[in-house]
C-alpha cells in the first residue's frame, strides 16, 4: 500500500514522509524507496531526487527537502514509486499559482505564514518552517508565481545574509 505524502500536511507540519532533521540517507530510502537519481557534489553534499523533489544531506544528515520546479509542468509536482505517492494539494493544477492565490488557500486552511526576506527575496515562511519562494512566471514575466517549496532543517537554516541562524 502506498504511503501518501500530502503537501498540505507538509505545509502544516513540516513532515515529509517521515523524514526528520536527523534522518540518515539509509532511513530516507526505507521511508521513501530508492531515489530516481542521486549524486554527490565535490563539497560532499549528497542529493537524492524523487522526481523533482530533492533531499540534500551533509555529513549523512538531512539538510533540506525542496521542489524548485513548482512553476514547471504539472507532472513536476507529482511523484510516485512503489512506496510513496506525493499529493501536490493546491499545486495539482495546470498553471503555476500566484502569490495571492496561495495566500488565499493558506488563509482558508488556517496555515499560519508571514512575509519574510530570504536571500534578498520576499517569501512566505510557514509556522512549520516551510518556505514558499516566488519569481516571475516562465510564460508571463508580469505574473509572480510560486516556483519553489523548501524546508531547511534548523541546524542548516541561514539568515537572509547567508549566516547560520
């Protein structure tokens, strides 16, 4: 039976398929199955990709979970393997969502958020620690749409000036 990973629950709790701050890469595979792709960079960062959902590790500890393709094709927001299926919630739509559309849904679902500056960009930070990042639409640069969803675990969070916070 597939475990459903809901982006709604991820937004509310910061929980993504049982992955927590101290989760080891082997435990991620136990929870989520084999990644569709994995690679290691020269600085030692390790990445597991589950479709366009990316989990980064440093010293065998989860740094962050993100999808930076929220503005792309609808299929970029879906993922399924033998163990899990990602329910993209509000992102299960043909077009990228604007900041105002997301704010409307967050408010209706009582998701607490605040506008913050993150690396010189205005983003929405949820109480769960999830950050929604916005940039001009690829198809219409006059529209500001959500293009990334990220949860950076506390030990790796940085302030907008790049310092650990």
